[in-house]
């Protein structure tokens, strides 16, 4: 056994092991960046030098709800999370039992909250663009999942929303 292969593994497995470790690191880094971005966003919105009116209160609540449910969805998705559409596992538990794309749904909730807090017209246009891009991405992901999981995915799709 060579010095750079894990105990009990042949040389073919060391490459796979390295790829898994690298993917795990990327996943961890991406999650950490998202957490820092969410904290930064909440800090910016909470400390914004503007009067607290109904829009700002409602927007702040929507941001907190959106960020919270995005975190729950990411946790429930686990290692099945990928930047590009991939079919690791058909996740149908938790939020995913009712909503096929909860990260997109709650991302929209969060961004709506940001638009309310900042009260900028351009953010409403950006929200429309985001919704269109998310719908396109959801369709692409649906094709990948349907190709990988067939009837199981079609049944899941029939029982869940977006």
C-alpha cells in the first residue's frame, strides 16, 4: 500500500476520496460565505439610518423569515446541495415535502423584504429578474431530477408546489 492512499483503500479510491474531501470543503466554504452574507445583510438592514415605518418593519420580518427558512432548507438538503443541477438524492422530507424549491421561494421572500426595507424601485425590477431566473433554473433542475429518478420524481412533483 502506498503512503498516500487511505488505510485499506486501493489507489483508485484515493482519487475519489480526494474529490469527496474537496467537494466537502467547497460546500463548507460556500455555506460559511452564505452565513456571513446573511449576517451582513441583517446588520445593514437593522442599522440603516432611516425611519422605522410599516414597510421597514414588514421588510425586516420578511428578511428574517427568508434567511431562516433558507438555512433550514440548506440543512435539510444536506450533501445534495449543488451549484449546478445534479441528481445526488431525491430529497422529499421537511420543507421539501411541500415545496420542491424552498431555497428559491424563501430567497424571493428575503429579497422582497430587502426591497421593502431599502425602498428602492430598482430592487423591484431586480426581484422580477430574480424570479424569472429562478424559474428557469428550477425547470433545468427538474429535467435533471426527472432523468435521474423518473417516476419517483414525477410523483413527488405532483404532490409538491414549485
